[in-house]
């Protein structure tokens, strides 16, 4: 049976047993400090908690950065949408102004088909001033008629309108042209509305 040893006393043994000498811990090499197991366990636990806290902080920072990046991307996408819509709206306005100017100038020049003139026109030569109005339409139309002479109406005696308030179009008669409609009075147009509509829709 082991015998308790009190410091300062000589160990005693029971009869029939071999005396034992208390084991002295070996000193740490090179004077290193030795920590007990409980202290080491606490240090490891604290280190583990610190690692978890650092990982959580890094994750929170990443989420914040992603959220800020997403907001920036949304703002950039919205800005691009607005710029695209504004550019499309401005292009529509320019196209409308150009078409109206082409039709006005085509009538002045005696072009027989304003729609064909607009479609065949070299719009690359048309410029727009600061107010957004097209310039150089007359020169572009002149170049177009020189290349396509059929667009210019040949001088001739003014045609007689095919219809009048007292002479409506007859079935199978000559259909109205746009020139006929331009020369008609509002009363004539109202009296022959069906024929006018048919002429306007026939392009």
C-alpha cells in the first residue's frame, strides 16, 4: 500500500515492501517555462474563440462589401437605362423632324413620292443644328433627284381633279392621286372621303 510522504520527513515503508523515492519533475530544457495542462487548455480555448471572432468579422465585412458593390451596380445599370432611353427619345425626335423637313422640301421641289424620297435619301449627309433641326435636306434631295430623275414631276398642264362635289368618283374610274387630293377643297374631300382614304392608304 502506498505511503503518503510529508515534506521534511523520511519516507517509511511497510514491512515486506521496497522503499520508494518521490519522482521529481525533470527541469525544462534551456530554462523554458513549463505551464500546467489547465492553463494550456485555457489558452487553446481563447485562441479558438479569437479565430471564430476573426472569421465572423471577415464574413461581415465581405457581406458589407458585396452589398455596397450591388448598390453601385444597380445605380450603374439604372443610369445606363436612363441614358439609353434618352438617346432613343432624342433619335425619335430627330427622325420625325427630318421626315417633316424632307416632306416639306420634297413638295417644294415637285417630288412625286415624298415617302420614297425619304426612304432613298442619304441621311448620312444630313446634319442637325444645336436646336435639333436638320440642315442640308435641300442639297440631299437635289442629289437624290439627279440620281433618280423619276422622282421629279414632269412639267405639264395642271391635272383636272377626278372628282368634285357634284361628280363623285365612278366605279372603275381613275383613282385619286395625292396631287389630286392637294388640289381639292375641304368640301370635295368630305364629299369623296372614301376615295381620299383609298388614295392615302395606297403607298
